[in-house]
């Protein structure tokens, strides 16, 4: 189980940013009335698909095999996963391991694993907006690899993507 604490061995700044982000706390929904209602109304399998696969679940080690996760910890992919080492989040919920780039994060496709569908329609709303229309029309002209922490509207891109406003 690779956790943000593991990633921090090489990526201290990024790990601190994740730790302080809203995304890292997404697993706290597991203790909410929404999660309780999902379990009661629809059952655990639906709560896994509808809540835990994006928000995260509490990761637990299998007491019978200390090198494995408990089967109850599946799907192990949510952004706000609660890890056995006390860290919150899962870097690879959005970022592919060791091939991640700022260019990848700056494209709306990186957000659409979770931010779509009837309960979280942000991707669909973006796609139909002027910003989404411009993104698709001029995507090839975007400077997704702009250096440093800056990504400037009108210089590096024509219309914002999710990251332009929400992940600066």
C-alpha cells in the first residue's frame, strides 16, 4: 500500500500540499449521514461504488496476513483514503505513478474519474460550458507544460480547465 507518507520520501513539498488539501479529507464522508444513508438504503456494495471508490475507504491490514490489505478495504482507490500509517489520501487516485506530469494534471480528463455522473456532474457541466468548448477546440495550442507553479490564462491557455481555477 503506497501512501502519501511513502511518496513524501522523495516528494516532500507535494505531500505537504496534498495533506493540506480538501481532497485529502474526502474520506471523512465515511462518517457522515450521507454514507450512513447509502449503506442503509442501498447496501454496502452500492456504498462502495457510489462513495468509497472516489472518496476513499478506511484501509485496514488483514489480521491473518500482515502484508495484505483486508478484503473490506477494496477498492483502495479513493482520493481521501484513510491509511493505516495515519496519512490521508491516495496520490495515485489522480496521478499515475512515476509518469505524472503537470501537463496531465492540467487536463480535465484527470478529474473525470470522480467528478462526473448524476451526483457529481462537474465534468458534464464543464464539457457543455464555453470553457469546455474552447478547451476542445484549442487543446492542441495549450502549453500544459508551462514551467514552475504558474499557468497563465491568455498566455499558456485560452480557456481554463479544472486545474486552472481549482488546483492553482
